[in-house]
C-alpha cells in the first residue's frame, strides 16, 4: 500500500493556540513522546521568533534521533540562518519556509506583486538549499490562490531545490472536493512535480480539516501535517490521531500506511493536553473520555454481547487500558522504574528517586495508583524548573465554613531564600489562598483563567489545576497536581509565577 509520511506540528502550529505557552523542558518531553508515537517529521518550533524557541528547537534537534526535526522560517536570510544554527546538530535537519501566494495576502500583507513574491521564494529556497538537504516550501493560503500563479511559482521553487511542496488551507476555507482537485491540478500541470513530495496542511475553521487532509491523500499527497488533539490557531489543525485511526479502520477505502504506533496515541494525547492546558472534549473522536463509553441501554446490551455492534475502534488500539491499575504501596523501585519506562518517560537517576518518593507518599493516601496518576506525577517531575531561583511553598492552611469568611495562611520561601508568611481573606477558599499568595509575591499578578480537572475517577482522584495569569504584564500559565484541590491550586499559582521568573532570567542572560 502507498506510504504517507506524518509531519507533526504540535510544537509549532499547536503552540500557537491562544493562551498556550510551553517551555523548553515541556517541549522536549512532548518531542520524546512524538518520537515514540512514530512521527516521521517533527516541526519543533520557529527558531527566529524568540530565544526561548531557538533553544527549545536546538535541544530537540540534539535529542531526537528517530524522526527528522524541522523548524519554520519566513522567506528571509536571517530566519534561515537562525534555523540552521538551531537545527544543524539534528540527525536529519530540514527547513520549512513559507510565503503567501493568495491575492489577498500578497496585496494586503506582503504588499508585493506576484512576480516579486516568486523571485523572493526562489532566492530563499536556493539560499536554504546551501545549508539544508531537505527544504519544504509552503504556499501560504494556497487554497485561495490563483491556480495559474501556483503552478508557475511551484515549478520555480522546485527548480531552486525544494524537496517538499506544501499546499496549506491556512484559514480552513476549502472543502474536500476543492482540496482534492487542487492536488490533482498541481500534479497534472507542474512539469517537475515528480521531483518533490506533496504535503497537506489543513486548519479546522469549518470543521473539515481531517476530511480535507484525507481528500489530499486520495489525490496524490504523500505527506500529511497536523497536531495531536487538533490543537492550533483559531479552531485548530487536522487532528493526527483521527487521520491515523481513520486510515487504519477504513483500509477498504484508504489503502495507505503510516509509521504511527497507534497504541501510543492516548498517552501522547494526554501529555499534550496536560502541558498545554487544553482539555480534551469528552466527545472528541478517538481520544475523548466518552469515545468508548456507552450510556444507552440498547448500546450497552449490544456491546456486552459483541463489542463490534457499537465499537468500530477498540480502546486497546489507541492505548486505552480497560484495567488501568498499575502499582501499589508494596511495589518496589525496580517495578516502578520498569513502569516509568513503559509509560515513555526517560528520567535521570535523581528524578527517578524524586518520582519514586512522590509515588510512595501517594500510596499512603491513595490505595490504587493508576497509569493516569503515575503519568501526572512523572510529567510534573520531568518538567519541573530546576537550577532557577523560585518561590517554594513551605506550608498553607485554609479556614472555611458556610458562615465564616474564608481565611488562608501561607508560608513561602522567596527566590532569595527568605521565609515569608501572611494571611488574607477572600470570598471562597481558592480566592483567599490566591489573595494570600499574591500578597507574598512582589510581582503584579492578574489571574485570567482557572481550570480544575480530575486525574482518573473516584473520590480519591488527583486534582489537576491549570491557571493563566499576567505577571508584570506578561502572560504565563501554570499547572499543579495534588490529591488536595487547594494544594494543587497553590502549586499551579506558584508554577506560573516561577515560569515568569525563568523567562525574565533567560531574557537578562540573553541581553548580557
């Protein structure tokens, strides 16, 4: 069967989702899981956009060996040079250059005539080819571009050295029939198209990103681009897990293969959700919590008799375990380490010891430890900020009653190592806690979003808190996981403030 390469852009286009801000450690952990998932190409970021993104792309390029790592660049020499510095240590470095080709973009954004755009594209692809053996060129807003101009410019950039041509539906405007026709037309009319791979990159503004991507594959695309959980700008990108499972389940209609390891889907999906703070809707295809749940009596009866009556996808196919219990209080360090590796985490000896200690403490309070619990612990430990001066929670207490004003007392250790303590009130437990934390922190803080979710089920489930806030005017987010909701809330608050301090430290270091 024809093979289709998978180009994952979770770390670049996915991170452009409103309110998402993941740091280098978090990006690196997602990259390791994407490698384990089996993606062929991993777009690690936009190196020229910031020093933080440059460092993250560089770290991923030096770490990942099982996938080709790429970075995004505008059609500018400075962007290409910066991308090369970030990617040159990759096992198979490649570059992704984009330039708009639609009349609306050329006129209003680029303020260039079509011939000027073609000249710039050719010059920059030629320049990039001097450094990168693989160069992908994207015709931004291809689906609203003039077809004659697309044919012309694509032929030129192929002659200049492009190895992949991407035809993105940048604003999610097209339909499957139109998108399929676009690929057929390009294949038929561009004389040197056989020298390159054709790639599809679809956004989901009209809810057709997955359908459009599959239409492209049916009409000659040999590479698909998307993100885990379909995250991305506005309504997001094509969800890679949906495309992969559709190709697998409907091989009668879609006789194509990918290198994706489907049983890694749920684990990767959960990690991306946790680190980005973008919760997966319950009814989300393939990975939503209701994807394999059956409420109707008729459905339940059918599934009990034969699962195929109402399940076309088995939970095991995408890595959902029916029995999620993994370890207990009598589990030893060796069994713990094996389970950590099974879950896809690679911990240093120091972090493994920290994780095992945290696990043992949890077993004293929670009888049954699930894979979800363990993943939550490991994610927090693996992405913890280290070697940075930060606020640390020493102790807290909240007094609350239906007829009393909630009051919180908090003791912190400041980044300078000084113990501080105070108390404040609020209209609720979390508000009193956050008012107290804010009083102990020098920075100006404004909380903009607070999300609370459970990890797993039951009254002893872990609480997972995600917050967004501005600290001294800069937008940051934070996460916290604990068995107690208020403790998780405090951890998330301080995590966000500490991320701000890390960003400030990086900026000062860069300026120095």
